[in-house]
C-alpha cells in the first residue's frame, strides 16, 4: 500500500446520528440476530495497522503510563437500533466508472437485503453513472428515466456481467446531483465505483452537509486493478485475475511452441500493478512482470531488452506480463489527452514493447516469434467467480447495515478480514499503489528472478 501519513483524525466517522438525532428504532434484524451479533458504535473498532511496530508508533507515555491511540476504523455490521424508518425511506443506487465483475451481484444484494430484511419499499436505480442525476432545473425533467428496483426485477442479474443500471464517466456535478436527490426525496444513496466515483461521492457528501439535508451516502468500492485505499481488495479482482491468467497461459503456450518464442500480455492496471503481479504469481512461470510502480530502463547492459534476449536464448521461450500503466515515461512527451472523467489516456505500452523487442532481435540478427495478447475489456465484462460473489454479498449487506443505521459519508472498507466504515475524505486522499516491499511483489521477484529495479 502506498505510504501516506496516517493521522487519527482521518478515521473519525461522521454519522447522521450526530447530525439529525439518535438511531432509535429497533432493527428488523432482531428476529434473526442475537444481541452479541450487533455492532456497538465506539466499542467495536478495527486497527488500521495491525503490526506491532504500528501499535508502538501509536503509543505515547502519559503520567507514567503508556497510552495507545492507534488509528482505527469503525467496524461495519448490523446495529441494534436503526435511524431510518424503512416504511418511508427512499433509496437510490448508482454505478459509475468502468465495469467490474460483480456489479450486478452488489446491486442485487443491496436490493434484496434492503427489501427482504429491512422492509424498504422504495428503491431506484440511477442509469449511466452520475449523468443519471442530470436534469433540467426548470422542467425538472431527467436526462434518463430512473428504474424502480425490487427483488423480482433483480432476479438472475448476477448471471450477467456489466451493470444492469448502466455506468458512465464524467458529469459529476455535485450541486446538480444533490438537487436531483432532493427533487426525488431520496434518503439513502449508494454509489458503487472506483477512486473517481468515491472522490465524487465525497463532494456530494460535502454538499449534503452544507445544505444540512437528511441524506445518507454510502460508497461501495469497485476496483479490479486494486487502486482504492483502505480495501485490501474488492469484488471483481479475483475474477479478473482468473481471466488474466487465461491470457497469460495462452501467450505462454504460443511462446513455448515456437523457436525463441515470446508471449506478451497487457493487463489492466493504470496506476497499480496488483492485478498483473497477482496473475503472474498465479502462473508461476512468468519471466518478466512490468508494473507502473517500477520504472523500466529499456536500453543498456542491465536494461530490459538485453535481459529479454538473454533469457530467450537461455530458456528457449519467455512470457512477459505488462500492466497498462507501466513504462509511460518511455513515450516521448506529447499533448496529454484525458477521458470524460479527467483520467489521463495512457499510451499503449503493449504495442510499444512488442515493436521494441522485435526490433532488438532483428538488430542482433536473432530469430524470434512474438505473440501479443491484449485481453483488455474481457477482464472486466465477465461474470463473477464464486469467491467474488460471496464478497459482493457481504459488501452489499454491510453497506445496507451502515445506511440504515444512519452512517454517512463513508465507504465500506475491507482489511484484515474485517469490513469497516472508512470516511470518504480518507479514501479521496490518494490512489492505492503496489508496495514493492510487500508480499505479492516479493513473490513476483522470487518467481521471475528479474531485478528489483531496472535502473
Ligand atoms: P474505474 O477507474 O475503476 O473505472 P472510477 O470510479 O475511478 O472507476 P472514473 O471514470 O474516474 O471511474 O470516475 C467515475 C465518476 O466519478 C465520473 O462521473 C467522474 O466524473 C467522477 N470523478 C472522477 N474523479 C473525480 C474527482 N476527483 N472528484 C469528483 N468526481 C470525480
Ligand atoms: Mg479510477
């Protein structure tokens, strides 16, 4: 995880209970849960850093005693008392950013859990991401119709990839979004999306606070490349790893079957190489793994091209996994292009490497055959693995518990096997990146034998 300065105040959860009054209605879950199954606010918290070193860093002497004040997150889960009255609570759900396997599972879990367990009757799906909130302030007409959702309408949607609500980039005008929420009398908004969506959700939450309107906002993290802070991983990651492994296996088969064969696969991951690294370790016989966090030096004695040529000659064939955000500084500077959400459009490192490698072999008069595979959107548009489906169910349930208890301005986080409430302001601080001193990257170095640095 990227090193950022952890301050205890980053972890203070705000809740509607502080702003609009106490959660004072008995939870409908009391019929199936025992008292000890309910989470107690203030008491049930989860350490952010579970290492002894982290705990010691958070300690200070005070009047002859040692006081521990480690940063913690509130534990997610059912509360004995809820804030919202299910009878007249209106809920909206929106999915933003790119696709990830499991979006439909999360939508389905939110709807069925809200409806069947908490008895909420009014649930709406907002189409095509944040643009689904756009409306004409005069006529109050919305650009897209909102869909009413109930357990029947979400039956079997988990059998398909994508999002039944549609998703989208851009249009994150938080003022217009809060106008829309007020216009439609929404009490609870679930935003499902990646780092951009959650940064947008934080702005919406700030606007809600500024207007002092009773709207609960809960973010649900979605990232197949694992770039969201405070979630060790979330839904879609395992499924995407599975698909990336398939692509690597095909590339390796091609490489192994050719004289001096090279298989090259580009894998999603704009800023974070976690998906590429994990898929490579799963394969165990990948020769080079290139990620955005480790700069690439192409030329020279210890450069990547030389290492590739040597390994092909030694081993007979090689497989390379490259994350889409790797080696961006190898391209000549040019005008920066951005997508609708403001993300920088990446240069194609896969095609670039393909040409550089083939040219290098030609230059040295060594025969080779290179096969390049870019599975691209295939990684994100598939359905979920069983593991991911379980994760989606737990994520959806915890998001509903949080919302019904009146929590707001938080994302459902996941670390050390615990679901937590993470303030959106802490999520919007930065993007998570691969820590090259952590276990998965060390496994990459151990299995490939490639140098820790190309410089
Ligand atoms: P992914 O990167 O996994 O596809 P994402 O949520 O990061 O997901 P984006 O397209 O970057 O996807 O953003 C989704 C939505 O959030 C867009 O509507 C975009 O306008 C909005 N958004 C992105 N970044 C910000 C930001 N810094 N502040 C406010 N809104 C943002
Ligand atoms: Mg993003």
